[in-house]
C-alpha cells in the first residue's frame, strides 16, 4: 500500500569475538573431551552476548548437543571450578560463571546492610 512502510527487522546482537580468560585456558587443558571445550566456549559466548553470568544451556544454544554429553561436560567445567551447575531432570541446565569479574562483564555492586547498620558494597 502506498504511504505505509514496513518496519525493518532489527538484527539480533551477535558477538564477533569473546575474551577467553587465562584461568579457563589453564583449566581446559586438563580436559580430555572436546565437548567440554565446546561447551565452555558456548557458555562464554552466550554470557557475553547477554551480559550476564547465568546461562541457560538450551538445545539451540548448544547446537543440539545431546543431554548426557552436555551434562557430562558441564559437570567437568564445575569440577574445574569454572561454573556452578543448576538444574536436574529434563529441564535445560543453567550454569553460573564463577569469578566472572575476572573476565570483563561489568556487574553493578551489590549493596547489603550488616548488623551494625553499615552499608557494605561488594562485587558479587
């Protein structure tokens, strides 16, 4: 129709590069599974794109890696002290990146009050 313009669909954000922390490189050298390495890269990429330290490992995010392989790789990353794994059963796993402040995601300080009524500021 004349005079009506279609709105352009906005492209979703896709990262061209992601920082790979030295601690992750060192830890991943101990892995014997390529799937653990692939999952680690996926976690870092998803966390960077969403600017969060918690990532849901859906089938789409992990390029349809099998559940058992994903769970095994996530547990290995947890053993290395890189992530904390949440979720069991048939739900998508959620991982929380530990020590995220060491690799560049800006996290606002959390204000907490203590018994002496002083305000404490910490970086999660």
